[in-house]
C-alpha cells in the first residue's frame, strides 16, 4: 500500500529521512552549521561524533557540508 508522506505519523515520516535534516527529529538532535551557506542542519549522534573527530584531526578538512553545497562544490571541482 502506498501512502502519501502527509498522511504518515511523525515516527513513520522520520524513518523516511536519512542524513542531516533542517529540523530537529527524534534522532537528529545535534545542530551543525554548513560552513559554506551558514544554514543549520541537525544530525544524529554518530554523525556528530564523526564531525567532532574530524575537527580534532586535520583542520584543513571540512567536517560537514550540506548536500546542496556539497553538490555545488563537486560541480566546481569537476569543472576544473
């Protein structure tokens, strides 16, 4: 049975969302800023651990970039 996203309850809707979200969810509770666009995204605990680990390591590496900025960055890199 196919159901519209609008008819799903909050938990079901959450299960459709993987990765960073623009709103706080049950699992995405940790806010991080995209360094390129400045928007706040929310990630889960494991993603937050990876981001913190990357910040403690190589400072030249960007630990988090939103999907839109990541796509734009990839296009710029492929155009070189």
